[in-house]
């Protein structure tokens, strides 16, 4: 089929997913950028900050399990709408965290329960609401990609929309410190959080299931469904609502465990970079506020290359005759080698802060390349009706990996800070980040050595 006559509306949908993911990461990164100043303002220790971020990750993990199921039930259009409305409300709530914390602590006091400081409570509650909404982003986006793209294009489309996380991570240090410096930290949360409500309008206007999409040509619809295997194409969301696949049944497949383990081992690395790099630059180099803008913008700009390039990379192997899954696993092995450079971040960090920034940038870029591919392994092997649920299971595992990394990091940093060697804590954490991908790939390969699609759901 001639590509020039197929049509391009599927890329409009990909653009919507890209912008939603950008907003998703903008909202979740505001706190980390303001953390050095908020820690001073409210007297937080590293453990306090770790507990706040861990609440987000824990609630995100649990919500991911249900988010996939809810997206499968409501359908992509409605599910995504509710997700971004909830997370935008949660993002704005951070501006009122003190009042929220005071109200909650007052309630606890009435029943005779001790409470932690109001600032910590308020931010924990706000992070929890943010997490509930943000958990819907990737299950909905992956499901929309599975609906609108043939298998051979899915990793590339996933790489493009997933690069929104990089753009969000780039835009955040360019905007949040400036807004906070000129209008206050509360305004930063309000303005960034409100962007999601604008996206909802365009999503409701432009998205519909492919079979009902009036802007989609018949040739493009035929192309989208050209390599569907063992799936009912027409009305697949309606079928998903009627034919629920239990979590217990999905957990009976090695493919589910491979995806979940890969997410557990590697998601925490990305979350660690996202939530702790501003604190690292502060602890190691005394950089705060606008000083961290350029280093973080450069670092996350590098991740754009990994996200888009990682999505394209498996095509090299697929064109050589590999199945999409086997081609992706070949690509993921190569990608898993790049984070090893993070091992040199601390030993060489005494020369200039740019060395760890660039080395961590390579590791973070590799994560985005990895992420574009590990997500797509699900739609390679599972029928569309269960994609959201499997993504949810893996997302829960990844969230728990994030909780582990945050709690471990906070404990290590406070321990070594008390000894006057906080750098040692970062050396340990960077070593864990460096080797996680090779461990993840090895176990995934052990569980699913060759392409084996699920045909009995």
C-alpha cells in the first residue's frame, strides 16, 4: 500500500498523546524542582522528601493496576478524559498543601491520633490525587496507539508520544523556577496544573475509535488493521467491556511477568532521576533555583534522542526478518548497555558538574529508549482487549520499584549526610541505576526467550 495515499490522521492522535504526556511530566516534576527551596522553607529532611515522593509512587503503583482495567472498561476517550481532569486537580492542590494539611491534621487531632507536620501531610495528599490521575496516562496512550497503529509502527509512535515526558522534563526547569521566583511557588503549581484542562477540549473534539472516526479514511483504517493477528478489529473496545480478562488469568502468563519485572527494575531509575536530580545538584554543587535550569534542560533534551531513536531502532532488526518482539528484544539489549556510563558520574564529578549531567543524560536517554520498547512488547503479544490491563499490572510493578528507589535513596542520603559523606549515597544509587537494565533484560529473556503471542484470551 502506497504510504502517500494512506492518510496521516493517526499521527494527529499521536500528537494528542504526545501533548498529554508532556503535561503529565510537567505536573509531576514541579515538586522536584522546588524541593531544595521547599525543604529549607518547611524543614524537610531527605527522608521527609523521600516519603512525599514515595506516597506518589505507591498510590501511582496501586492506581496503575486499576487504571488499566478502568481504561479497558470506559474506553480510551472517556478514560483519558477523567485521568487528566483528576491529575490536573491534584497538581493545583499542591498550591494549597498547607491548608489541606492543616485540615487533615485537625481531623486526626480530634480522634487523638498523632500527626506529622502539616506541610508533609498536605503535600502527601496532593501527590496522592496527582498519582491517581496520572496513572491513567500510559494505559490510555498505549491502548490508543494499539488502536490507531499497525504493529510495525507502534514502537515508533510510542517513542514519539513518550518523548513528551522528555519535553515536559525540559520545559519544567525552564519555566517552574522562573514562575516561582517571580510569582511564588504556589503560582507555579497552579499555572502548570491548569494546562491539562485545555488539553481535554482538544481530546474530546479530535478523538474517537478508529471505526467511528469520520476524519479517518477507509484506506488508513485498512492500513491500521493490516497486521492484526488474533484480534477482533471492529468495536474492539465494546468487546473488551463484555469480555473481561481477570488479573489472575493474566498473571498466569510468563509474558505478563516479563513485562512487570522489566518495569519494576527500570521505572524506579527514571523516577529517581526525575525526583532527585535537583536535590543532587544542590547537595553536590550547591545549585538552586534558576542555577539548575540549564543543566536539567540539557540533560532532558538528550532524552529526546533516546525516546524517538529507541522507538525507531527495532525497525533495523525487524527489516532483517525478526518478529516485532524479537527485534525489540535485540534492540533493548543494546540499549541496556548505555546506562553503564552512569557508573562514572561520581568518580568524574569532581572535575565539573557537567560530567555527571551528561553521563546521567545518557542513562536517562537510554531509559526512554528502553521505555518506548518495553511498552510495545505488550501490544506485540497480547490482544487489544487486555493491553490496558497488562500495562496496568506492569505499571504497578514499576511504581513499587519507584517507591523502593525513593525510600532507599532518602535513607542513604540522610545516613551518609550525617557522616559527612553524602556523595557516597549518590555513588551507591547511581551504581544501582547503571546495572538495572541488564538485569531486567536478562530476566525478561529468560521468561520469554522467543516471540510467543497470547492466542487463548
